[in-house]
C-alpha cells in the first residue's frame, strides 16, 4: 500500500471533478480546464518519448493497473454527469493513453 503516496494527485483530481459535478464552482472548472489538457500532453509525450517505461524501471512500488482504470472511469462518468463532454472526452483519451502505456511497459511473454 505504499503506492498510495504516488497517487495523491490522481485522487485529488478525482475529488475536484466530484466536487465540480455535485457542487459546481468556477474554481473547480478552472482546475479541470487546466489539468485535463496538461495531462493529455504529458501522456502523449510520455508515450512518444518512452519516458513512462524509464520511470517504471526506476523501481518503487507501483499502483496497480486497476486503480488507474477506476480513477479514469469515475472521472469520465462524473464529467458526463456534469455534461462537460469535452472534458469527459479528454479523460477518456487519458484513460486510453494510460492503457497503451501500461501495455507497452509490461514485459513480453513471448519466447
């Protein structure tokens, strides 16, 4: 469970999305509006440059794959509930890019 300290930002982002969905707030909208495209750019950059594989090789306990699937799925669903379709699409793209990155970083089982 030491991986929890590595996912604080993901949990905070999900909390902001939930607050925005259920309580509204211009401040939350701006956080989502800035963080979503930033994360898309970071995910694309990590995939194209191979940074995600290098970071995983550094060591340390990684969060399980299911955790990220859960966070991204909840983010998409909450943003759809808030009728923020552009942001929901951005988080769906983040989810897809993360899944591709996870698939690339797994060791191949071919012999």
